[in-house]
């Protein structure tokens, strides 16, 4: 009788142990479990996951990495970003992105900006509209052609660096990257004297367009249906998309490009200075 009871207890113990092992395997691997298995604190594991390795010994580092590998632990990217206070995302709010001409102009800027951000480990996220001005999980917001009123609403709701491209914001607090239309006019006069018209795809806020008109005079801002309104004669433009349009093939044209490596570098430089909260003499960059 005692022998049977002993075998029964042994069977129960074995089945219980197997069940516990299965439960252990099925448990979700968390940072806390990694810490327990490695015999270190959760803080130590967190530091290592976020690349901060100078706060622990080489042996501890190897132990934690080995445990992560054995447990096949895959930390949430969102959790890592939250821990570092960074998302690695830069939001591009492209307001002037509706017509074919606007989309053609945006493409080159987006491609070059995305490539530039990628080099410094950042992701470009494009938004062409906002349902709410509050934007979550962004390290910075770049507003392209955004009206000043909307820009200020975004600034009031988001506590990350906010940059303007193609928008004139009457507040020196914000970095603004704008085309130097004095240089555009100088190039036009060198090529055509005073016999030319400035023709631009509408990529600008109203305040920016007002400033451009103050420099260039009577400027034609184009939508898809505005080609018939282009003045006769020579054309000066900053938009590469206008250079080969059949409708304008009979005009002499010169291009002073708005999308250049220098402009992208200026945006990235402004981003860097804004993130570091550097003190600079001016936040308005014209080129």
C-alpha cells in the first residue's frame, strides 16, 4: 500500500513539474524575466538594451546578452523609444500636397529629406492632413507650406522642435528654412534683364507668398488648372517640374532650384540645433 502511495506521489510530482516547465515556456518573456534569469536588476537590463554599457562590467554585459539570446527576448521598439524619451520619427506635415504639380515638387524634397534623416538614424513620417494638432511620438515636426495660424496651434500642443519650410512664421523662436528670392530675382535679371515673369508652383503659406510678392512683384502661383494664366514671355522658376511642361515649351526659362542638397542640409542643421537647444543669432535661414 505504501509502495503504491509512493509511486502515486512520484507521478503527481513529475506531472506537476512538467506542467510548471510548460507554463515557464509559455510565459511571455519580459524584461523582468530577463533580469531574474541573469541575476541583475531591471535597470541594468534596460541600460544594456538602450546601448548604455558603461554602467556595468563586461561579465554582466555578456551574461545579460546571453540571457536575452537564450530566452529569445525581443523588446518592444516602442518601449525602447519611450525609455529613451525618443521615437526616432520626424513628422513632415506637407499641407501643399494636393495637386499633381504640388505632388511632383514634394516628391524630390521628400526623397532627399528622407535620405538625409536616414543617415542620422531617423525615420521620416509624412502627414498630408491633421485630424488633431496633437502629434504623438515625434522627435520633431517639419511643417511645409503650413499656414501660420495652424503652425501656432501645432506649436501650442506639441512640445518638440517645430520647423517651418515654405512658411513664414513671424516669430524668431522657430527655425524657418526659406528660399532666397533676392537671389532668384538676381538670376532672372542676369538672364533676361527685366523681361521675365516669376512662375511658381503653389507650395507656400499665404504669409510666405506675401513676402515673395514683396520681393518679386507680380508672381504667378500655379495650381493644376492655372497654366493658361502663365504670362507670355520669359520665365524664372524654382520648380523643376515646370521646366519640361509641353504647355510652356515655347517659353525661355531658367531654373533656380528650390530643392537642393544645401537646402536639405539646412533643414537637418536646423533640426540638430533645435534638438540640442543651441543658442543661435537667427532662426531664419534663406538660401
